[in-house]
C-alpha cells in the first residue's frame, strides 16, 4: 500500500498520529494512506513559505510567467499519468479525468499572461501637478482548501492565480484523493519554482482550523459543501483574513416547450450522470415547462438513461464510474429512499446496483425520479450522485421561480429556441452562472467562476479578473513633484482637486 506524505520543505518530521485511507472506488479496495497533519506541521510549511515569498514577489512578472509556461508544458507531458492517477482515486472515467486536468490547465494558461493582466492604472494630471496611479500587490501567503470532486482543476484554479501574482501558496487538498495535488506540486518545482512556493499539507478539520487561525496566512480560498464553506468563511473572516468560500449546488435545467428534445436528452444524460453526478455544475434537476413537454421528455429520457454504461474508471466505453467512497454510495441510496418516502415516483431505480466482476466497487445505477416537488427534502438538498429529478412547471414564470428561490444558486440552464425567453431568463434568474442551451456553463478561464446564495460566500469569484483581485491588494499612489516655487496648497483643508 502506498504511503503518501505532505509536500512541504523538509518533509514530515515524524510519522503522523492520524491517517486517512484512500480507496480505489472501482475495486472497493484501500490503495493508499495519507497522513493527517496538525498545526505544528502547518507552522513549518508557513515558515518555509515566508522565506521564499518576498523574493518571488520581487521577481519580475515575465520571469514568473516563464515558470507557469514550463509547468503547463510539464502537466501536458504527464497528462495521461495524471488522469489515470486521478481516476484511480476519484472513480471518474479517465477521459473525464483528462477534462479535470485540462480545465485547470486553462487557468494556468491565463496565468501565463500575468504580466499583461497585472498592469496598473494611471491618471496623469488628476490635479494641478498631481498624478494618481494604482498597482496590485500580492498578499503574502495564501491557502486553498479543496474538495474531492475536481482534484486537479480546483487546486490549479487557486494556486495558478495566487502564485502568478506573487504569493506563496499552501494547498490542503481533499484527503480522499490527494495524490494528483502532490504530483502537481512536484511538477511545479520541476518547472523552476523555488522550493516552498507551493506546498501541500494533508488533513481534515484540524488542519483546516489551523489554516483559518494562522496569523501569517492572509487569504483562504475554499471549495466544498455549503455548511463547511459557511463555517470556513465565518472563522477565516473572524481571524481577519480575506476569504472566498464556494459551496454546494442544485442546478436546474429548464426545458421550454419549443426545445430540441433530442439535444436536451443528450445534454442531460451527460450533465446529470457524467462523473456519477459528482460535479458542482451537474444538472440534477430538470424542469419541463407544461405537461406535454414533461411527457415527451420523460418518454425520451427513459431509454437514454437505460442505455448508460457504468464501468470501472479505466473502461473506455463507460459513461461514468463509481462514486468516491462506500459512505457516499450509502448516502446517495438513502436519498433515493427519502425521495420515495416523500412521494416522488422512482421511474428508474439505481439502488443496489453492482457491476459484474467488480462487486465491491462503489457503483450507483442511474436513477430517475419524477413528480418531485419543492416541499421535498430530497429536492431542497444536494444529493451529489447519479440521480436526476423531474420537477414539472406550469409555465415560464413557475420555472423561473424554482432555481431563483432554491437555497443554492451555482448554475442553471435553459433549453429553448426562443431568444426572447432565454434572454429574459438569463436576466431575471437568481443564480450565478447561466447556460443557454449549454448544460454545464462553467465560464472559460478569462472570465470567472462563482455561484450565488449558499453556493458562494464572499464577494469574489475564482480565476480570471476576479481571481486576480482576490489574490492581490490594490495600492493607490497620489504623487506630486513640486518645483520648489510653492503651489499654495495646504492640508488644513481636506485636499480637493478643484
Ligand atoms: P467537503 O465540504 O466535504 O470537503 C471540502 C474540504 O473541506 C476538504 O478539503 C475537506 O478536508 C474539508 N473539510 C471536511 N470536513 C470539514 C470540517 N468539518 N471542517 C473543516 N473542513 C472540513 O466537500 P467534498 O465532499 O470534498 O466535495 C463535494 C462538495 O463540494 C459538494 O457539495 C459540491 O457541490 C461542492 N463543490 C462546489 C464547487 C463550487 O465551485 N461551488 C465546486 C466543486 C465542488
């Protein structure tokens, strides 16, 4: 069995008092063990980060960008190995794991353009003989706490931006699939980054609390479930840090009567069941508008869902693989029980599914629930599994209210051929990211990613301009260079530019 270690300068000094097991979800076997660190270990990582960060911040942006370029090259060269490692711990199929790496790399590509993105603002002659300029400076040491479901992409969203602008970074990845984050950190050093600039500490709540309380960590970016996101936000802010904390989701797909249903069914199958539904931008709720649309959609969905192939993560023909842990499999099946007890119709039942030859794997069959209503707990809460719920809406206004009034507001999609309806929906819906005939509207790396309501605490999004803003602070300089003749100004009266 592989024993993982923290990736910090000097390595772990002593064997860990506590460890966490890492499954292979396809076989149901434990394949590795990761140490769970504590505040003392974090202190060592922070000390190393403090040593290296000032010099990195003083390195000109073009040289910093060269490290990002080389890192991009190395990740591309090692992509297959990374995708296979990722799939073996997470359970998603290898093709999908490639996407996980690729979407993170796209943020690294953005970070390669950091000299351009970091240019400041300048106003010449803002007053008599006075110029004003502003610049963005790094915060010092940033930390990232990431979820299990995108172990390559989300760490790269965070450290790609944080480090390119001049910070040192400490990553606390999910203890369920930490091997890819460690490999990324190794490749980062190979790319020419000084030791200590990117470190990886493992752990659970104890390590998260140590990060949130550490006085030398200036900012924390968190992605995970909403209750923990809220907790992280409150505790980090109370400790005087800058915090952004992205939470859970329950994304709706609105299907208007004029939508191309064949396209919708194809999109829904991938967006609801891809990665076994373990995506924060999955589409686990479909909202057909009108009874006729609901019936037509249901008729097409059933055969499409029954045709899905579930397989081990290395099966090239599988649409999706196992879920991440046995506990998560049990929780998803419990949610299906709850939905049934609440009165939902179980049209396709994925409970008790086993894959021949891999009976110990954590597989859940695709599940379709119809006649789901807003008073059901199974509708209000996130299931995070291969379960698609149909909530029937009477009309457009009703469909618009459903995602708008839901506690989560990460993503939403509308499927229609009517530009007016789509435009109206995009303007009025109370959700952070909207797709128009696009089932998974994750914005590209030069825009920014973030949900609303309980899907996002804090006021800045991930990556793009928003990420740049989060990981830097603005300095504003007002200058004058008097020529010695006196310009009559005095500071007894608050200076104006009048
Ligand atoms: P999680 O909340 O269990 O874990 C996230 C991180 O928090 C991990 O690093 C974990 O070690 C840490 N953690 C766990 N328990 C903790 C505690 N009690 N106190 C402090 N820290 C703790 O989330 P997960 O199961 O790894 O990931 C799935 C969740 O993440 C889903 O809710 C999903 O919607 C969400 N997610 C959201 C986004 C987004 O951008 N909004 C993206 C991906 C995933």
